[in-house]
């Protein structure tokens, strides 16, 4: 068996504090025979010394571009714009299979270099269930920020914190008024996280899932004060909130948090905004009369980087230990090839790796 060389890269986004592999699980990888290189990173929640202490090699940030071709590059969010030719196999959330902005260019870079995208969003078992996800914490943070905004207690810029500190801020204070909250996608990972955050805030939300959205009661939706969307649509569905709904004088809805952030995709269920919000300006006013505020941050779990990284790493570890040409990783590769063919992008038909 050829040794797997896994390269944990630095995340170029300055607000990305998470990591897909925490030091405790890095130790498991090294002990199992995986060659592990970890790039230095000024913002990663776990310092580089903790990885070095468990046997990982250390490399400068961004040096993956010159790693041996058979190295598997592991990250979370977007790659830098260069190099134009991606020669490695990359594991990260590519957001490239549903027509998102920049998707075609990313896949062309893989085609040009002969590399491959193994998208973590599509790392699934044979029933289609995701094997590693940040969903619970994305939902938790999404609902938490919506509560703080609706109670006029959300301050910017956002900064990473701990669950204990966040829950202290969520607890209702004297004078806080009750409000109606709705979680759509309430039975999924993100929905469970959102409901847990509302509970910490003393709010009992309404929960909708497939049964309630099959024949959407739009007036009932608009009658809630706060909406947290946790639905990641994979097939076209009628939008939950439409542009014309913003002008509805009967609308009580005042705060929307879109955990999914599928902006730019034809499958977006909230086609009322065209760009995400950021840590330094987390809220965007979509409509003045009646007012409607939007929170749409696409790396919410990075606000609880230690908790979310630890959970994600524990789920990903068994998959990395079983990295190979078949199973979940094979399905990732097959999907990559299918999506690039659909765009007319030629990619080599080589193996995923002899590991």
C-alpha cells in the first residue's frame, strides 16, 4: 500500500478559524501511517506547535502548490485564485456543482492541471447521508445571531467565542419581548442546531420540514418575526420568500438568517438577496417599510471554531483513515468527473490514488 501524504493547508480567508483535522486526530493519522504535513496559519484555532508535537511536518502557509503531485491537499473553504492549474487532489467544500459564482472557473482549473475536487459536501455513504458536516454548529450560530439581532444585541465586527460565552449572551434579559421564530429544515443537522440555540435563548420555535414546505403556507411563514433557513435544496422548489413578499404590508417577518447561503444558485430558496454578509457587517437591510434584515454568513461555524472543528474532525477521521479509490471517496471522484463533463471540461481518467 502506498503511503498517503495528507497536506493540511492554511485557509486564505482571514475569518476562517476552523480546521478539518484537530491535533488529537492528527495524532491518530500519524500513528496509522499517514504522512501528515500541516501549514502554518496565523488564525487557525489550534497552534502549529500542537500538530508538530504529534508528529506532523510543518510547512509555510500556501506551500501546498509545490507539494509532490500525489499529495492530497486538505482544507475547508475556497482556494486562492492562483495557481491557474490545479494538479493535486483537493478535499474541501468547493461549492462548484450547482452553478454558483466562480464554479466553472474552479473546475476549469482542475481540468487544466489534471487534479480533482473531492468535495466534502458530497462525501456521503451509500444512502446519500453526509459523513462529515458542520451543519449543527451552522444552525446554532445562525439562530443565535438572529436572536441577538432581533433583540438589538448583535454587535459588529463578529469575533470568535466559546459556546459558554455565546449562551450567556443568548439568555433572555428582563424586558426582552417574546417573538415568533420559524426554523425551516428543522429535522436536519442545521435545523437541530438552530432549535438548540433558540432553546438557549428561551424561545420555542416553530419547526417546518419537508411535510410543511411541500405545500407552503406563505402567509403563515410571513407571520413569524424571525426565520432561520436550514434547507439546502438539491432539486428546484418554490422559493420560501420572494421579492414581492418584501412589500407585503401584512408581513411580520423582520429578521432572516440564511444558514445555507445558496446565493447565486438557481436552487436558492431565498432569492431576495444577491450577496452574503460578512463578519464586519453581519446584517444587511433588505427592505425599509416594513423593515427586513438579513444575516447570510457562509462560515458561521468559524465563530465557534474549537467546538465545530472538534466535531467535524471526529467525523472526518474515519474517512481519512479509509481513503481510497472506492466507497465514499470514489463517489466524490465520480461526481467530480460527471460535473466537469457536463461543462465540457476534460479531465484525466486516472485513479483516485493507490492508497
